[in-house]
């Protein structure tokens, strides 16, 4: 068998945009014949999928999976290029299966090599490439998080998906004992909490006490530099800044938010009400909020110009 050089692998990568290991395997299977290797990659659905890998994937879905016991849950974001593909049933099924499979992984890198949950003959990565070939768009598992109730603890994991998969929340609510885990009042609190977080884009922490000191210091620097305080005496300036910082930190804290279903009480008041009804301690332990495509730089393009460029290229 011919030796497979790094230069040959690189050449195949440039021709197909497939991954390095896929190219090496293709060349090994075809005894170093680059044209046959291209055909091999195409037959496997790798070359066609790979050519889409440099396209910006900023659409897609945020989805969730909660086990029937409500003890474990996942929030995941999978991206594609267009909203059209995001609404495709094959893409939706892929995202749901990936959410379910992500329970047993601690990172995207750990998830991709696993046997796919619906077809153990291929890995997650290979199945995604097959779906890319089927749908004609780049698809990427961007991120996920999984929560589980710690051993010896009680509570539930719940979630909420808003605006057709563009915003998603995963939340863990802890109870004092297992006695209330199946209680409707307790479960409603968890769901209302998830909905509250979805509706509050500025919220980052459960309570003010959880906010790191450096965040408060940064806010203080910003406030002290504001023009409207320039001519104030130092003692007055400090007092005004302190008030502003306290207000800002409360904006970051979930428990200080007005409850979306009853603005006359805060989320903290709501938790206290449920505690009183159930007769035991309840704590909102943690949460994560995903917004589809946040932080991804989307390429703005003119459709007419794209078409003209493609025609000109032929």
C-alpha cells in the first residue's frame, strides 16, 4: 500500500474540505488515489457536507430534554444556516436526539465521537455530516449544559423553550425532602421560574449574594466616571454611586425581579409563599439561559448579488 503523506492528506482536504482524519482514512481505503478518495468521501456523505463547513451557522434551535424523573435535564443549541432548515423535521429530530444523548457527555468534544443514539453504527459526528448532506447546510452543535440533582439531595430540573426554539432555559430547584418533588405546587414553581428567566435577559445570578465582588467593582468604576457626577462633592458622589450599584446588582439577580405573573411580588416572595404552603425549605439552585445565535457574527449578504456572483462564476 502506498504511503499516505501529510502533503497528500492536505491536498485532499483542500479539494473536499473534509476533516483531516476523514481524508487520511479515505486515502488509506483507496491506496492513496486522490480521485478515488474524493469519490469515497462523497459516497460516505463527508465531502459534500464538509464543503459547507465554512458557512456561518447562526440559525437553528435551542431545545431541551428532561428525563421522566425530572432529576436530569439538558439544554442544547444546535445551529444551521437558515430558518428554513431549522423548521425541517429531520433537523428537529436531530436536535431532540442530541439533547437526549448529551445527558451522558460533559462537552461537545466528548459528545461527537459517541455512537449516535438512533444508529450505533455511526458516531454523532458522522450522523451530523450525513444530515448536512441531506439538508445541504452546515450544522454545528454549538453548546449544551446538563443538570442533575446531586446524590443525597432532593428537587427537580425543569426547562422552558420560548419563541419557537430561539430562547431556552434550564433550571434546578432544590427541596428539603423528596416528599414535595411530585407536588403540583412545587413543579409549578419550577416551571414559573424557568419562564421568568426566559423573560429576563439581564438576569445572570440567582441572588445578589452570588454576584462576584469584581462585578460590583466594575460597576463602581463605570458609575464614578459618569459625567453627571463630575461636579459633585466626593461624599455625595459615593452615596449616589452606591445607590446605583445596588440597583444594578438587583437587576442581575433573579430573586429581586418582579414576578411576571404578579408584578406586586418578587420572585423571592413567590418562593417564600411556596415554602410556607409546603412546609419546607426550597431553593433555586442554578439556571442557564441560551439565546439562539448570541455572540455569533452573522454575515450580511445581498441575495441578488449572491445569485449574480454564482452565475458569473459558471
